[in-house]
């Protein structure tokens, strides 16, 4: 099966804090992939597709977390869920792009 994604994904292992729309409890999970358009998270907290979510991504390489003020859960299955980023501030968008640039493996030069 060929995947047609708008943004390439990068495998990561990052701590993420999140809260869902209508719930002020801060939950914790582990992000296992990320792109400019979204991410995938593992968590023991059950979530439902279509739910709004806010995220705080602990990207330690940047020194400051990335905050996603508006996102939506697009799929959820067996303790994993996928998130589409809907709204990031310009600063957080810049942090995300910088993180993706640093985290993306580079091809070895060809001789």
C-alpha cells in the first residue's frame, strides 16, 4: 500500500502533554511520529476521533516546548491516536519546522 501524505513524517520519541476540548485535565503521552501537519501519540488515556485537543510537545532539542493551540484527533486505535494540527502560532510553527529540520535524517553523501 502506498501512503500519500501531504507532509513527510519523522520518527521520534517525545513527551507530550494534552487536554481535550471540554476537559481541563492535563494528560500525558509519548509522541512516536511527527510532521508539519500532525503527529501520532501513544497514551493510556482513551480519546475519540473528532475531538479537539491542545498539545504541549517537549522538544528538548529546542529548549522551549512547541504548543499546538488547536488540533483534532483524526483516528484512535489500541492506545494510539493521530492528531492533525489546525492552528499554531508563528513562533510555534517556526519551532516545529526547526525541530523537523534537525530531526530529519540526512542522506549520506554519495562518492
